[in-house]
C-alpha cells in the first residue's frame, strides 16, 4: 500500500490545538524530548535498495501486520526510546491488533522515527529490530519490537543480543547491526518520510493517510470506523 499521508490535516490540527488528546515525545532541532499534545500514521515505500553492511539489505520493506487487501491502513511512527511509545505499544497496539488486525479490517504498519529521545538508543534499537526483520520476517520484527519496548529501561548492545536469542539468528549479528547502525538507510527513509508529511513527535498515527486527533484507542478506533464507512459508501 502506497498512500500519501495527509500532512495538511496534521498541521491544521496541530495549529488549532485540536490534538489535545495526544501525548508524546516531541522532536526539535536539538532532538530534545518535550511533552506535547498531538498525533499521526503512514503508508508506502516498501522498497529494497541494494545491500548494506555484511550483505544485508540497505532498505527494507515497511513492516506490516494484517491481511492483504484490508480496507484500512494504520501507520504508526515510533521511537524505541520514547516512553509514550512504550505506553502506546503496551496499551493501545494490542487493542488495535485484537479488534481490527486479526479480523482482516486493518493493515498495521510500523515506521521508525528517531527524534532522538536518547542517543544512541533511538538509532541503534531500530537497526537491531530491522536485523530481526531481515533475517526472520515481519511477524518476528513486531515480536522483537514488543520486547524492546518491554525492556526500554535497559536497552543497549547486550540487551539487543540477549533478546535476539529467541530467534533463529546469530545474537552477535544483531548486536553488531545495532552498534554499527547497519540499517540506518531504512530508518532514515522512514524518518524523512515522516518529516515530509508533518510528523514531529512520537507516537504519531495515521489512518488511511489522515492524521488522528489523538493516540488513545478510542480516538483511533473512531477514526478506523469512519474510514470503514467512507470505504463502504464509495
């Protein structure tokens, strides 16, 4: 799915204070963490471009969960070091997955958006997760991402390697991928895509290319239902 996000809707909502239900980590020129009230999502860009270090693919597809042909696409921009992303991943994502992804209604996409909240975690952790995706697949990527958020307070090379032991991949290779930031081309692609579409904080959610007015489940669910109604009336 290659949808263009509605940057205008995101910026308009942010400008009017309409996203008062959103809380997250806000990026700035210095990459500092700030509390804000805002929200977002994305699609597209499932390309692979050549090989990275050690023969790994430099640009991986956008990780997706759900059936092909789902009527609604939910895209979430996240920073693995962002505490609000951890909360979203533990409280909101499971509800979206149970209510909509498992039923074939929603295709769920992850996009990396290092603010960065923490150096080097915000850049190394995505490369560790992408190493799992590259070697094992998208389902494993989301499982590993869950583990990263669950262990957010202890992220680092040893943790990346330890968590990788549950998969059919060399733990040392995942550690190296993180330390060397082997998947920076993929991570930077996602971040640039987000910046181009008005994303400035995490977690940010889009539903069918439209920015949500909050990142709580109730707001996202209402936006999904609206998108379903719009699709059925076409």
